[in-house]
C-alpha cells in the first residue's frame, strides 16, 4: 500500500522534544558526563567572568549530581520579550542563554561557546532536575521532570545579603545513554582542569558513593604548576617556557581580551603531555588554536636556527620536527569560538591560528634570544628530529619497487615522499584543478584534475577498469592496484597518506563524490579500512563583513545555508548593522582564487576534511545501499527509496 505524503505528514518538534528524539545530535550518549559538564561549564564561566571562587560537585548515592557555585546566580526576573522567568527559559529553551550577548558590558564576554543548547540539553535528558538560585537577598527554587516544569519558580526564603550563586541537581535518565554510570576518573580530570585554568578558584569533588574524603584542587601557579606536576620524573631538556598575551583595545585584528596563555616543555624521551582549552572548554581533538601554537613555535625556532646558522646542509625544517617532543598546556580566549559539533572537542575558528601564532612567536623569539644556550640545546633536538625524519623517508624509498608505472601527465605531484604527510586532491574540472595547483602547499600536496564524471564502477570487472582513463590515472597516481574486500593488496606502494575528494558544493559535485566513493568502496576497500580516503568540504557562501571601528574588514566562509544563517545571527549580536555585509555564493571551485581555496579547503589548519569510514550498518549494510543506488538493474528499488526519502533531499535547482 502506497504511503501518503501530505501537509499532515510534516511534524514540527517543539521545545526540548528534538533533544529527546535525537539525543546524539546534541551530546555524547555513551554516558551522562557531557550533560553534567554543561552545568559545570556554566559555573566555570561565572568564575572566568570574575565572579565566584568556589565550585563544588557532588555525586550522590542515587546517581544524581549536584553542582554548586558562588557566582551571581541566574536571573529570576521576567524576560522583557518572552514574559517568562529567565531561569526557566535557560533550562527549557534551546538557543537561550547569557552567552549570546557579546555587546560591551555583556554578561559573558568570553564563554565556552555559542551553540545555545547547553543546560537545556541537561534538562531534556534528565528524569528530574532541580534548581536553587541565591540572588538579590532571596532564595528561589524550581524543578523539572523529563524536561517539563513540575514546580514553578517560587521564592522560599531570605538569603544572607551577600550570598549569591546557583545550585543545579540532576538525575540523568538512563534510557538516553548506553551506560547510566558516570565515569568518575574523567569527571575528576575535568574538574582538575577547571582549577588549573582558573588560578585562585577552588574546585571540590565529593563522591558519596565511594565514601571517600572530598577532593580539592587549587592551583596558585596555574598552567605552569599543572604541567610541572604532570611531568614529574621526566628529565626536561630546557626549563618550562610559559607566556601569556591578550589583545588590547587598540589591536588591529582582534577584540580586546582575545589571546592565549601557554606553557611548553621539551624532553628527549618520556611521556608527552598535551592539553588544550578554549574559554575553559577542553578540546581533546585540538583544533586551530593548537595549530597556532605549533606555527608560532616553529617560526620562532626556525628564525633562531637561521640567525645562528645552525642548520646542516640538505635538511629542511618542518613544524612536526619542533613539535614532536613538545609537551604543552594551552588555554586560549576567543570571543566567538566556533567548535566542531555540539560536544566541542575541536576548535574550528580560523582566526585562532593567527591569534595564537602571532602572540606565541613574539614571546618565543624573546625567550630564545634571552636564553641562547637553552635555545641552542633545543635547536640540536629539533635538528636531530629532522634528520631522523629524512632517514626514515629514504628507507621507505629504497623498499619501493623499481618497476613503477609512469605517473599520469596531468598529475601535479608533491615534493616529499613521506606518506605520513602526503595528500592528493582528486579535483573536479581543469579550472578548479588550476586553482588547487596554485593554492596548494607543493611540499606535501598533489593535485589530480578529473575531466567530467567518473565512470560508475559498481558493476565493472576489475580487469576492465583500466580501460577508463580517469580510473587508470587515479590507480597509478595513488600507487595501489584495484582489489576486493577479501584480498590482501600490497599497500607498500601507496604514495599518499590522504586521498581527498574535492568537488563543488552543489548537486553535480555530490554526484561526483558518490561516483568516486563507489570506486573506492568497490575496488579499493582496504584504503577506506585504513582511513586513507577523505572528502573535502568547500564552502558554498562567502560573507564580506565591513570594518567595525578598529576591527578591519573580514571574510567569513559558510558550508551551507544553515551555517550562513547562524553567521548572520552572530554578526547581528556582534553589533554589525543588518544589511551592511554582502553574501556571495560560489557556483563552483573554479570561481575561487587560489588563496581562497587554500584558506577554506586545503590548509590543514583551517579546512574541513571528513574521513570516510563504514557506518553503523557495517560492510553488509553499506553494500546493500550501494547496490540499490548504483546497480543497473535496481531502478525499481531506487524509485521506492526516492518516494520514501525524497523529502530529505536538498535539491539545488
């Protein structure tokens, strides 16, 4: 029986219902740590703003968690536009909070992000949540169950005049998580890091389940004391190098207060400790602020080595040579941080590279030239790393077969043979290929332009593949022969560690992506298993923002319409007058200048690169989908699939 698709088929999710329907879009669902972290982050943001000196976290015997802070307390008055208590809105509305106010004098100049879901997700995924607010000499409480209000805001008592703060107690709902057990070691690490990043703020953790004495952290020395403690027993090559710098009112490129604090050390062996944070949020997957630290250290070290003429002939220094044996703790302050996903594991803000790099290089230059003996010791370590890297690359070269096929004429190859660094971009069209060739880093990036659409290789026999010139060129360029999932191909000839599919951000570009993914899944499956295949994500829009006061004009890039809308909202909040910015839509990669293509799509520090791997359905499920989409005799299945899923398609007509 045919299904009906009418106006009544469209369902609009309201309030916190989207979170309960798809919790994985808003938080980690392995355990409730992240929803607890949202509450802790709010308490830490109060301390970061200069309010509050004590954060207390209690894990109760019934599995609930309480977070207490002595900040200002969430406002309890009515919102001027919504007509509801502000504290109620914070816990029941997505995209509501004090961190959107970026005007001068706003509640939070620097905070852990602007996704605007925060503690509303905590409420949505808790079976019960209770809030107590001490503010303006009074005490107010309210409570929720399953995200819905069960006890409206009400005053309960008078508080001591100077007491202020917020207490949140939540009972995570087990049905939304793989495990309802909170990972205590991870929680302890998180709380300790807050103390590290907030010198002078005491953080206390009490575990009623374990019955242990409360744990307390208070770091007067901040990052330096923390890294020293983490590296106990490791023999350091040079003393710890630390620095801190923030933009002033008159800075040309960045807002007042933006900058970073860091401490770095080097050792010839032992464990390497690396931790980074943005506005107190841990970023375990790194991001553009770490790229800025690496860039600043590299440029300072390179300048010092050249100044003292220490580099042996034939050796070229690379950033990883400086960074390989470095331990660091980095804490960046970014006015409007853009994270990869709601769980904020990686910073994506492109300006953070320049922000951190500029400040770190200046400080490191000064340190090296003030401590020349230590600088030369460090230079020796860095040069040894570079020499070891070159020797490793030469060994790999000797193992290669002498009967290498002639590389395709249209392949613009890179200079290095180090497969851990090399990458090839399979680019749609000669014009885009030209921009990619000019914009790339020729040291490690190669470009192979493809003409037209690649052959649908799903039902092509392996011995007939090379009849197609494009497929022949791809195979020869990457150095791996076609194979099946049960084969054990020789991957020692692989010439590029990353094979990146780069096509336009439109329907035709998506089609080319699918054709290339079909080729790799069907005839080069071991490359996907090994994590060698990626999809580059070029932006669809460019937003030109005019100069604001002393802040120069800037260009912002957006992947899609959703990101464009979010960017426009952010500009309005930043005080940019509506309509003063202009929006350009890229019709294709060929329209981008080499500089734009490098900045948005090819620069490892600022690009968006998606790794290709098998989904939850595994190999069998993936094969069925490819069979239905790409098989010549599956038109009926495709039609049924389109009728069922057609409303999900974003068609660019």
